[in-house]
C-alpha cells in the first residue's frame, strides 16, 4: 500500500570511489576550537581550586610559624616548624590578647552544640512529619502551615525578642538555651514529609494486617527507610549548627561554654598586627576542620542533602 | 496533600507534633509577636515605662540617615556578593560540565568552603588582607595601592564581599552543576546539529533552561548576604570604619544589644521580616514554575 | 540531495571495539535503514555520521565532501531524535525557526519555510504552543518539521518511533515514508524493529555486533538471508532452525533422526558429513500428512484471527513453529518440510550456502 507505488531509487553502481574534497582550513579550525575549549576548562577549574584553597593554605602556613615572624610582616608561603607548639598552645591555653578559652574546651562545646542541634532537629522533624503525613486530625493543616512559616524567618531576624524570651526563662548561658531555639525551623520537617508521602500504601496496609500500631510502623519500617535522608540531613544540620555565630554570641557569656567559631573572632580583637597570629591561625584551622572533614567524608550525602532540602 | 492509607488516632499525632509545635510557638511566634508589639512602643529615658506610639518608630527608622546608610550598604553588599558568587559559580559549573576527566575531583575540591563558617572565612581572608601581616595586604601597600580596611570604607566593603562570596561560590556551584546536568544531552545535540556553536548554545538554550535554578539561587544568595553574613562583619569590621560596612542586620544588633533601644531595633526587625517573607514568597512562586518538560 | 559514503568506519571505546569497519554507499534520495538488536552499534554509527561522535578511523563523505572531523553544524544534516529533543522553552515555531535564524535567513523566508513544513505535517494550528502542551505524535511531527525546514543534504533518524504507542507508530511509519519520497532527501534510519525496517527501507543494513551482516533490499534479505543471524532476525515468528549434516554427495541433508531431505536446487560445496543448519520459515511449514511428514505434538497455540501460530515439538525433541491460515485446535499436527523453501547455512560460520 504505502510506498510501493513510487519507483525506488537506483542502487548505486560499484564504480571506483572518487577522492572526496577536504576542507583542511575548517578541519584545523574545528580541532583548534576543541583544544582551546579543553584548555580553558582545565585552566579555569584549576584556578578555582587554587582560589578556594589559597586562604586555607595560608592559614595553615601561618599556624606553623612563630608570632614574631608573622608580626614582623615576613609572611611565609611554606610551613614552618612551630606547628606542634602553636597547636599545643591553642589547644591548652587559648590565645589572642584576651587569652580566651583553650581550643580543646571550645571544640568540645561546638561539637556538643552541633550534634545536639542536628539530632534535635532530625528527631522532632521526623515525629512532626510522621504525624502530619500518616494521620488525619482536626488542625492538621493548621499545624503544618505553622511549622512551614518558620522557614520564612532566619534566626537573625528574630534575634532580640528570642533573646528576651530566653532571659525571661532564665536559660541564658545554658545548653538548652543555646540549642533549643535553633531547632525551631522547618527544613527537615518538609524534607521528611516529602519523603514519607512517597512510601507505598502497601507498606502501611501490610503493617496493619500484621497488627502493628503506628509507633511500631515508625520504628520498624519508616525509620530504616529514611536512613539515607537522615544521613544527608545530618551533614547539613551539623554544619549549620557548628557554624552558628550570632546566637551563641548573645547567649553565652560564660567562657567555659564558648564555641570555637565565636571564640575565634574574639581572639582577633581589632585586627592589630600585634596579635598572636600563630595561635589564632591554629585555632582557625581547628575551627574549620570538623565540618570540612564531615563534608569530605560524607560528600555524596552532603550534595544530596543540599539539593533535596531546597526543593 | 494526604496519603490514602493512614492510621487512626487523634491524640497520638498531636503528641508527636507537640515538641516541634511547642518550640515553634515559644521561640518563633511568641518572639515574632513580641517584636511586632515592641516596635509599636517607645521606652522612656530610664527604661522604666513604655508608651504606645503606633508607627512612629517606623517613621523614625525610615527617615534615619543611619538606617538609610545601612540599607544602602546592604544593597551594595548583597548585589556584589550575589553577582560575584553567581557569576563565578556559573562559569566554573559550565567548565566542569564539559565532561572532562577528573570532574568529580574538581567538584570535591570546590565544594567544601560551604562547610566553613562565615566568621571563620572572615578570619582566613583577614589574615591575607591585613595591612601589616597579610600577604596580599602587604603586597598591595608595597605596589602603591593604599590598602587599609580599618581606615578606608571602600576597602572594608571589598574585603567582606570577597570573604562572603568565597563561601557562597561553592554552594552555587553545586546547584548550577546539578541544573546543567539535568538538561537532556539530546537537546544540546539537536542545537549543535541545527548549527549552534557552543557560545550560542549557552545563551539561547542552556541559560534559559537554567533560569529556575538561577532565580532560586539569586534569592538564596540575597538572603545569605542580608542575614547570614553577620559573622563576617562582626569579626572583621564591626560595621566600620564609621558604619561603612554596617548592614541592616548588623544595625539591628547594634541598636538592640549595644544601644539597648528596643523600640527602634524591633521596628527594624519587623521591616526585615517583611523583606524576608517577600523574598521567600517570590522564591516559592518561581519554584512552582520550574517544570518546562 | 546528496550521496553518503562510509569508508571503513571503525569505533572503539577504550579497549572495546564497537564498530569493526563499516563500508556503505547510499545513493541520492535513498532511504537506508540500519537495523539490529540493542548494542549492535547502529546508534553509534548514526551519531558518527551526524558528527556527535568521532570515529576511531575511517571516513564519512557527504556529497563528495569529507566531513570526518567536522562539527555537526558544518555537515549540512538534520536529525530526528528518539525523544524528539525539542527546545522546551521555545514555541513550535521557535523550534523550527532556530536553525534558520542561526544561518541568518531573512524573516520572510523563515516564515515561508516553516509555514510550508507545517502544512505538510499538519501542525499549522500548533505553531504557537510549547512542546509540553503537545502529545507524543505531535512532538514527533515538530521534530520532523525542524529537520525539513533546514532542507539539508541528509536526514538522520534515530529510532524516532520507539516512544510512540503501537497504533501511532504504524501511522507515523507510513507518513515518514511518504514524506521522504515526496522530498527526495537521502536518509539514514536506525531502528531495532524489523517491521519498520522492512516497510521503510529501500535497502537494509542488518547490523550484528558492530558488523554489517547483510546490505540488501528488504525482499532479498527476507528471501535470501546471508547468515543465520539475519535469517533469525527478520521475519516473525522467527525462522525454524534444524540441525543436519551434508549427505548423499552433498545433495541432501540428513537430520538427527535420520530423515533425508534432498535439496531442491542442487548440491552445496563442502565435505561430506559437514554439519549444516536448515532454515524454514513458519509460514512455509506445510500442515498435512503424507510421506516424510513429521508428527508434531502441539505445545502452544496462538490464535491471531486470520492465522494461527502453532508451537510444537517433533518426536526427536526438536522445536518447530508453524504459521497456518485459519483456526486450529488439537494436540497433534502433522507437517511437511518442503525442500523448495529450505535455506541452508554452514553450522559453524552461520553463513548461507548456495548451490
């Protein structure tokens, strides 16, 4: 029917193949374009990596020399030999003009804060998301929107009144006062809610048939399924918690509870050249090491966590 | 949205929600409400009593040249940080998307500044730009470009822009790269066959298809520059020299904590609240329009 | 209008060789179909012609111009992709006009060409819509429209019908054929579907693991397949393959159970007793008793309406499929294997043996 009416074109005869025309100029231009593109790519990326690494490198170098070298202005490009004593000083005694808390204490405080915030957020978010997704009750949508709205205001904007609340509750300079207000946001809840909505109905039905109640289902089915999301969120929230600045600055006056990010900035004072730069740099390295390590070791979860939470 | 198959019960879900709701009410709604309330009050000179002054605080704030200066600083700062961080990140992401060897290594090496706290990033760059001991600071002074961010307002602004953008490039890079990789290769191949060279392919196909990501990142970058950079400013310049780097959020801190002027500070906070809500609302609307396919 | 010439095109990825040296001459206005199973290299070959991949060695010559090493933009080709690859952010008009705008064509000329192509394809009313508002078949047409307006030397089709549902596929198949004939553009069409290949191609290239197993017009491929692979690939249900050996001065085939079947067209070359494979298409299996008939025990009956496909097993355990007109029921089917319809293949190399 179709296509058989029109005559088919002739099959080419087996004639000797003619020499094809080549456009050598165009070929050369094409090849050049490819090579240049590759060079630019590698060059730009290498430059990017260098710019990213350079401040860190200089800080590392600064932490391995003695204070006089730096204070003089002889800024070296290669590491020196004073690493051990600088880090020991930072770790045990602290530094800077005001002789703040030793780094060992500050690191411990930051660790407690970061882990507490991460675990706290994950825990209450799982519970809330579970309630909103797997139940129907009056006020469900209201609760959801109430939590959702918290996305709209970062802590910096409500800083003063939140501070007042803590003071009124007498929670200044305490661990709960430091940690709890920072758990009040909704990113994790939204992520878990999105994930819970994708759990197949069959799982729930099977659990019900087996006689499992909602709490059992949460513990035995939902939690194991959520492990990847929990890992991804943990990385993000750990970094968020570790890097907190304004809130710890306000809440903590007790030197023994100082976090390392805030403590570091206090060491600088006015940025004089008379600072103990070597100790300060050592503290800086200690301050950025844990979150960077977490990102480096859990990179896949980290990227996943970032892209999932911003959907 | 609601699942089809759910559990029965009313008390249990409320109990599960209780922790988050409690914290949300105590540390979010209550303080936010107090901020709004306090923005309508003015304390007397001794801090003993306060009277209701309606929107006077807002009028004072909006006509205060210091506040306008802070607003201008915020705009300049955010614009520079967003522009720098977005532009660099997009450029790097495009290069990384060229399917070279070692792309994963490049990516791993480019993303970890995200883990560094803004305040720590500030310290790192301070060490480089300090006029007497910093490598770059000394070099600038040595070649005749006067450099002292403690005295020169413009130098101070440049320093905090660099410190803030350095951190944010990593974040933007991840999202841009993901966005680029979500464009189907066949669409770009079709463009190549249609006669489009790489530059034209980028501007006529890639950039438009990337616009949801770009827009989203723009909002995130602006929010970051407006609020999360407090640490950088506090560590490096304390808003100086002479308020040259005082942004709106820093001013809230200065007025509220250092000057203890609650009424003014609350009014500023409320204005910032409105701004953030507007930004977030715009962002959500943009995300909804994300799907082209 | 153009000719296409592929000369010893080879392609390897790292250590694996995907194309082992393809030679092909396509005449002006011809539609050549490259058909084969997944992984045989057909898409790679098409992409090499398009310039989306570079061959490890060999030449691609379009209209007497050596285009190997040139970018797709410089080859004067157009391609229709399996997933259509339309520009999602442009209207249908924008999609079709894109290539023309790049070449600096005047607006009026662009209007004219797009309108003409839209007319041929019946997508005139869709010009202002975006791809996501179109159905699969409509998107397919827009993809073809984009290719037509360029008036290229060569059309390339990369399994364009695979994403359509069965009915639409049949309809679009015919439309593509009509279109190509009307425009007379030399075309290269890649598919894994042998029905598409048979109905569309002026000539077929049957690919097997990076090599062309046979290059010939459809009916020749069907009636004289060059090897066991081609014989089994084309035709549905597949050809029956029966192991045998040369006997009687190479003039007959002896089956495993001893049956002797004389060749209808003459003896084959080869050593006596050499293992061979006989091929017989299911539609040539003759139901009926008589001397030399085989009693099949029926395992499965597939009624197709106008015909029935019967899967059976011969007494020796050999599986035989028969296709017969009308309906059939029962658990025994006597069949004869007519010598005139037999194909003979060398059992080791798989190649066809002719007298």
